[in-house]
C-alpha cells in the first residue's frame, strides 16, 4: 500500500484535469472533470488515508473549485 500525503492530492488532481482539459470548456464542464478525477482518486486510494480524511479533503477542494468557476452550490 502506498501512502500519500493529503497535501499532494490537490496537485495530483490539478495535473489529472489539465491532461484531459482543453480550451473552450465551460466552467461546468471543467468542474465535471475535477469531480470525475476526484472520484477516481477517492475510489483508488481511500484505503491509504484515515477514515474520511481523503473524502473530506476532496469535498472541500471541489467546493473551492465550484466557487472559482462561479457555479451554484445547489
């Protein structure tokens, strides 16, 4: 089992999204890419962290991204 620091997750998430994103995506489409990457990280690495730690971090990260993209929190 590989243990990652939570502080590295944001950087890894950004890199994953930048690989698949392109100019012309709407803010919602960009957010969707972040959400999909976050889900993939959570699914593959949840055992590497204390219970709920990774999920809380990713939810917080996605909340910040929604704000950056000017999306509603509905």
